């Protein structure tokens, strides 16, 4: 009957066919073309970056600051400190609204690029030094700040990672020491009048601590991100050059080389000094162990001093890196990292306000306030700290420390393979086997 | 005659209008489905043939290289597939078994049955991140409840710290999380089995096991199929549970296909991650097909 044939199967199939064809065509838009790209048909998806405008081509003027912006970062523990600073900013710029978009650090590592590129968050945003900052720069997501002269407010030696080809693209804001923090009361009880600067005296100190019935080192071996901080110190005096991790990634060096195997053997020597079942311990219990005095050291970094205090630690906190060298042969006594690299997003609709916030954060008084509130050093010049923990550990700023080598890795799978080998050795694998397994992954990654 | 034709035409017009209105109701759902499922799926297929890094303006077509790499030259991917298959097998076996056992005990209405069903169903309503954190503390080797319990038997474990067993401990969490949900599907299946068939079998002298094997089990085959298919999909999508328990990125001992794809995306290898995602879908479809066949084979043959 003609009436029933108005939407016959054939008609529906025809409609579906048209729909599928249209959808297929829509789906065939080239990768990277979502922001106005024009594919050239030869595998080049066109200008997928930021609408074609050269980042930083406009000048930034903080006096024009007004309206709402998003500040994207991963430091949930600094939420209050930043909120206080934002309130102070509003005294200068009453029409400014700043929303903090905070994502846990591991997720930020994975998601920030996509979120910031969409422009929904992060008018001002932070990047991890290393792979993430490199990617943000490659993706043209950072406004050139050179003309603003803001870099002059920072210690030049600490912000070099954000300066590319003579341009100021990002400013690492935090100075972190990626080495174990210590309970100085326990170290004193163990007779450590001076901090050991070679491997034998380090092991001897660990023996003395163990003799007190206390776990020498709480190490979060169950969590790749935090477990890997110890790797920085363990490798700092063993690598054939300071850029050893970059060279592993480039294929110049191998984790099966003697120097890397020596480091793995040092990890093996540390096994009796970690808490039991260390490879299954997450970071929270490790912090608790340290804060409650059950462990003499927490093998993460200075960024955990504030959270340890929040857990109730009242003892004086210091720092001590394991020096894997014979007496008198150590080149470095610790590791530092300049991270939390702040930059203005090139897709921001309100870059002046984003820059106003960055400029405000770069003021020595504000930076000092942030440092005091979060127990973290900053890279801004002429800052004076009143926080006791910072005053107590400020001598580390002058010590011979290496810029954290683990962040030289740009391929996260290669980094995880190298650091994972250390965890596997603590878990019982032989150094040779762990190194061989890791090198296999590295070779595969380099080959692709 | 002319009046009749006019009436017919009017009826036809009214019918067509009604069909159009009915068809319009499907448009919002269809638009969402096309926008958020069909187009991304097709784009994934396209990206999988490129070396696009996820943000740059240029890319190269690489043909099937990404698929070849995943299948032949990426031990991280093959490790994730192996882990996922181990995880799936354990979860499939134990979740189905526990859910069926609970359903058999609880499908009849008795005093307290509703409370017990609610209790076993409760973990399902929690968010996966909450479940992950609860179990993260249980599995802590120094402070956790897990070793307190094992200590009764004089043993201890590093749980997620042991590369050989970590994935099985996560499987236990997954079973705890979802067995109650599967129980409700089995309960619905069991309650639809006609009581007279069971009574007839009993009258014929069948014991409880024989009744279950020859009457109940075949009758709940559709429910079993749903449970096994759903469990399979869940086992491959246990992404948030793994990240919550094992951190991001997880250690290789706890890396499953979904977390591997995520890590590859985060590593700025968008094209390769898309190829992994397509293999992921193929594996799930193949396993679901296999499971349905297996469920079919376990049913007694009908004699003609």
C-alpha cells in the first residue's frame, strides 16, 4: 500500500546511507584541523594550532586586567595560599575574577595539554618541567613574554627551561629539592653530627638508625611518580654526564651499561633500610610513617614538608640525599628542580588579566608569602622567607645540586621503564634482568 | 468515488505527518549518537593510520604501521593485553559464580532478603574512585586491613607491590565492586523461572542439583549471557579503578589495555593510541562473541 511505503525500509536505508556518508566525510577532517585547519591533501592537516596567529604577537598590559580568568595547576595543597594571593590581587584589580582549576598532578600530566588547548581552562597555567613543558612549547600554547621583561624578576639560572630561542615562554616558579627529607631528631639520636657525603658513611648512618628500632627510609615504591624521585639522587653521581637521561632516550647510553647497573646494585643495598614491602607502599602511608616518627626519612622531596607538617610532624625537618660515590668523589650532594612553570595561554581570550596575575605572583613580597605558606622555595629574586622550615633548609640553595635528571626524559614510557627497573630490583629482580627488560622497552620506544 | 479518493488522500497525508513527527523524536538521540559516538569512532579509525601527536598541525599517513607495532613490537602493549586477559578471566569466573550463588540464596522473598540484597548491591553505587581508595588502604602492606587478616594465618603480602600477583588483587576488588550488581540480573532471571517446572521435576524424582542443572540453569541462560557480556566489558573498562589503586601511570604489572591507551595518549602518540583503541574494541567484541558461544554450549541440547 502506497500509504505504508512513505517510510519504507528502502527509504530509511537511503536516509541512513546519506547520514553515514555525511558522517564519514565529517570524520575525515584531518587531525589537528579542529581549530580552523585547512588540510593540503598531502598528509598535512593544516594550521591546527591557534587560529594561525603567532603566539605572543600582541603586547600584554596588566593595567587592562578585568574579567574572569582560569588559573590551571596541580597543587591542590596550595589552594588556600593561591586563594589568599588572588584576594590581594583583587585589591589592585577589583574587576578581576580568578578561578583555580586544580587537577591532581598525575592527571594534570596527562590531561592538561588537551584541556588548555581547548581554551576552557588555563588562561594562566603551570607546566611540569620536562616532557610537559616541552610539549606545551611545541604546541605553541605559550605567549611570548620577552617584551614584558618579567624574566628579570627571576633568578636567571633557575628559569632557563622556560627560555627558548631567546624568548621567555614560561617561568618555573617553584624551587623543589627532589631528595629525601629527614627527621633531624632521629638523625641526631643516630649520631649523625655531619651529613654523610659518601656511600659507605650513608649506609653506616642507616645502620645506626636501624639500631634505634626505627625504619631508616620510608619510600613510596608502590607509586611510580613519587618512587621515581629517589632515582634523581641515586643517579646524580653515577651518570657519565649530567644529561645522562636525555642520552638514554637518544640511545647514546643504555640502562644495561655498567654505571646504571651500579646504581641498581645500590638500590639493592638499600632494601633492608626501606619499610617492609616497600614496593606496595603508596605515598600517603609513607608520609604518615615519616610524620609519626616511625621512619627517619621520607624519600620524595621538599614538596612534602608542608603536608608532613599537616599530618602533625613537630620535629625539625632537614634534607639528605644518598650520595652514591666514594669519599671525596661526589660531584653533587643533592638534586633540585625548578618546576611549576607558569605561562600565559596563547588561546586565552583574556591574556592581559592572566599576565596581571603572573606579574603579581612575581612580586618578591607575594612570592615570599607563597613560599612561607606552602613551605616551598621560589625562583623569584630577592625573596625573604619567614617560614621556619624554609629558613632551616635555605643552605641547600647554595649547595652543589644537580637539576633533577629524571625530567630530561620526554618520553614517559622510557622514563617509567628506567625508573621501573629500580622498583623491580627492590621487589627482588636481579639488576641485570631488570636492566635488560627496561632496555628492551627503551629500544622499542626509540625505534618508533 | 471522488469523495472516497479525497478521504484516502487525507488519511495518507495524516499518516505521513504522524510518521514524520514520530521520526522527529529520534533526531536528538541520533544527533548525540552521531556526534559523540559515530564521528569519534570514525575519526579514531582515521587517526590510527597516522603518526599524529595530538596537537601539531602536521602528520604523516603510516598505513597499518601502528597496528603492526602494537602487535609485534611493543612489549608494553602486549603486557597490557596479557594483564587484561588474566584480569578478565578471574573476574569473569568469580564474579559470575559469586553473583549466581548470592542470587540463588536471595531470589526468594523472605524476612530480611531485601536488606541482604541491598547490602550486597551497595558497593555498586559507590564511585570507582571511592572503591579504589578504600581498597588502596586495605592493601597497604604496613597499615592495611589486608595484612591484619592474612596475619591471622601467619602470612603477609605486599599486595599491589608484588608484580606476580598485583593484577589478581585488583581483580578481587573488581569482584567485590560488581558482584552485587550482577546478582540482581541473576535474581531477575531466577524469578522468571516457572515454579511449576521445578515442582514437576521434583515430582519426577530430580534432586536439587539435577533441578538446577536441567531446569534452572537453561532457563537463566539469557541472564547468564548478559552477566558474562557485561562483566567482560567491565573488565576491560576498569580504567578508573586501576588508576585509583595503582596510580597514574600504573606499574606495568597493573597496566591493562585501557590504561595503556591512556598512557599512550598522554605520551603524545595520538595516532598510535587510536590504533590501540581499535584493537581494544576488536578484543572486546571477539571475547563477547566467544563467551556467548560458551554459554550456548553449556546448555543441554534440545532433543527433536
